[in-house]
C-alpha cells in the first residue's frame, strides 16, 4: 500500500530513512545516557550512605 510518489520517490524515501535513523540514534543516546546517570547517581548515594 505504497502511495505513488512519482519522480520524487527517491527523495521522499531517503528523507524517511534519514529521519528514522536519527530517531533511532536519539533513542539509543538517551538510553545510554540514562544508564550512565543512573549508575553515577547510585555511586553518589552509596557514598553518602557510607557504603
């Protein structure tokens, strides 16, 4: 069920591909940073509690 894109098919599909790639990259970077911040926070809280 692909719409007819005519002579712009390449540009439209490559734009979709780039957009999806960027979204995936930002999700991955956010998850990576979240894990790092969570680990750092646990270390700080551990030091504060004397562990």
